């Protein structure tokens, strides 16, 4: 399996590129602010053709370059229906006090709307990969985590990859004080996350470094009440 990641933009959101190998179709997850140019370089270097874009949620730092990516490679974008409106009105997910940041992040683009937007279902088969979609509202109403099962020894010691967006990070969880956030829903999501993910699951978060579910169950200060 091919996995590449890089942080981009003012808020250093992680963009992920996954494929069954080099020289194949690829899935791009969360191409946010300033991700486009780096993504073009990664795809050229490894002969990858993005055939799908997935947004873990609709916040601008994760979707700012979605339209550019989708247009370049004629790829559809999948996003949960509850966050679909954020592609039309990104200000709906940010506090009014962040208006200058919003203006900065939107500079140089005319639209966030990709040519083709599809609703995420319970699962998604794209580029030879199967993602199970787990809805984890709280950070936003349409936040999801994406579970990708791994073959034995594909990633040492791991049974699956989990792209967590802004639901959980190494040592933290997504904030719930933004427009559209819901602290009670986030707590419920964390309870379920702890219940369904195995300790050896590798977590690829929306910000910061990768971790494992086992590590977060032991050390993440926001999880003990959820278990």
C-alpha cells in the first residue's frame, strides 16, 4: 500500500494520499488550504491519478483545495450530507471572530464547490480500496472517521488504518466550541470510538502526528470518561 501525508495551510491540516501502490489510481483525503501544489508533486513523483476525494468534515482547513483537486483530475468529492453546506458557505462552520482568517484562507479561489459532490454512505470502494465510514458527530455534524482494513503485515503490527479527521488526535480531540459543534454528540462519538476500534488500529489524524488507539486509550486525557 502507498500512503503519503503532509500538513498544509495556516492551520497545518493533514492531507493524505492512499493507493494500492504506485502508478495507480489514488484517494485524496482532506486537501485543505495550500494542499494542491504539494499534492500535484506527490502524484507526479509516484505516478498516481486521484480518482476520488474524501472530506472527513467540512471545515475550510480540510476542504479549501477540494475543488481544484477535483477539477484537475475529474474526480468526485465525497462528504457527509450534514456537512455538505460548508462547501457552499464555509463561514457557517467558523466563529464570526475568525472572519479575517476566513478571508485569508479563501484568497485566490473562486469557489469551494467541486463539479461533482456525492454523499458518503456506510462504505466506499474507490481506487481499489474499501473504506468503512463511521459517523462521529460532535466537532461538526458531519464528521466521519474512515476505516481501512489492512492485510497481515501490510503495516507492521496494525490491523487497520483509521483516518480520524478532527475527531481525535494524538493526545487530544476536536474542539466543540465552534458553530455546528455539539459537545454531547462528541462525547457519544468518543465512547463509540473507544468501543469499536482495536488497540492496534493506526490513527491518522487531521492535525499532528499519527498514533494508535491503544496509545490514546492509555494516555489521551479526553478519553477516560468515554471508556
